[in-house]
């Protein structure tokens, strides 16, 4: 048997096994989806689909946005800053700091690459 075909079959079986495992474990959980997050994820994917001229990203973005809007009455409200525990506040500050540093680093690399300094 050809090695790449065997590898593809093994990877496909692993993915199917993981999907079955996740499906079984998720049945026991009674957590509802956060449709507000689906809406905002869809809003992020739509421009990515337009910018890359990839209809799959655009379609997924539209689907997520529509699912979020259809279930707008089920949106979960975020906690206010004053309602967060100190651990949650610290986590949010760390995550926002990491995102800001990555954004700045990305802009710097973009301009350095644009000027062929790298």
C-alpha cells in the first residue's frame, strides 16, 4: 500500500475518532451556545472572505452572523468590569496585553518587510 494513502487513512480515522469522542462527551453537558460570540465571529470572517476572495470564508461568516442574529434573544450578556473577580480581571488584562503586543509586532514586521529591512 502506498505510504501517503496509508497516512491519510490513519489521519482520517483519528479525526473521526476524535469527533465521535467529542460528540459523546458533549451530550452529557447542558451548556447552551453563546450566539453573541457566533455573531461577532461571523462579522470577522466576512471581511476575511472578501479580502482573500475566498467564498468559503465569506459563506461561513454569513452563516455564523445569521445564526447569531436569529438567536439574538438568547445572547448572553458579558459581565461588567466591576462584576469580575480579581483573577478574571488579571486574565483579561494579560490577554489584552498579549493581543496589543502581537498587533504592534505585526505592524513592525509588516513595515520592515515592506522596506526590505528583514
